[in-house]
């Protein structure tokens, strides 16, 4: 890996590697001991192709669920089935992993900007603005769908079709369009217990 090699979004992979390592080392104790993360089904992660995989998940927190997935996916790829013991699985993390996030959320503060560099594909929400539901929905930004396509062509994408951390909200149609257009392997994920 060259020192200044970049991903399709222009992020320097060397920096992304260190961001994932540092964030992973700082959060590992929380997931392993405090939350006592229970994982089921991680054995399928190792059998997935390196590209064009779409993980569809519910959304309970702004960042904890995404960080947990980075832990689980990297641990599974290093042979740890249904556990995140020994955080060294993050020494050589999977770098072509992305997640869909609201643009306005990822621009508020330093921590979201750092996490955005680790793999966010930011999209403009059509049904919300400044934290409020809007009555007049905006048009979908074509750059957003193009960026999701680029991410799928490069690796794995995590999406949260409810588009919110609140329970029982309707699923947004964008995920169905992604599946129809790009025909990724779809892996459903259920997260529970972060509330």
C-alpha cells in the first residue's frame, strides 16, 4: 500500500487505516465489556465477495451501530466467529467499507467529520432539513446515488433504510432503488440494545 494511495472518494488510505485503528482501539472495551456485544451469524461475512455487498440495518444510535459493524466485520474477516476478542483484527482493517449517512449529521462537529473520513457516503435527506420533517420533499441529489454506486463497485456499503434512530419509522424507498439498479448481495442486520 502506497503512503498516499486514495480510495475512489479521495481519502488517503493510510489515514483511513489509522483512523479505524484508533477509533477501534478506543471503542473496543465499550463493545466487548460494557455493552457485552452479542453477535450471531458473523460466519457469513467471510464468504462474501470483496465488492457489491449491501448491508441493510436498523439504526439505533448515530455512530455506535456503525462502529460496532466495523468491529464485527473486521473480526469476522480475521476468523473470529461471533466475537470481537483480541482487537488486533483492526491492525489491517477492511478499507473498502462504507456507510450511508445524512450529510447534515456528518458536518456537525469534529467527531462526525473524523468518522466521515472513515467511510461515510453522505446523502442529502429528502424528507428532513435541520432535524425537522419537511412537508415539501426535495428531489434526490443524483450525486448521492452515484456515490453509492461508486462505493458498491469498490466494496461493501451499510445503509439504514429507516433513515432515523427512532423505532417503527417507515423504510425509505432509496434502498429498493439501490438494489434494483446495482443488484448487490443483500445482507440484513438487526441491531438491538444500544438504546
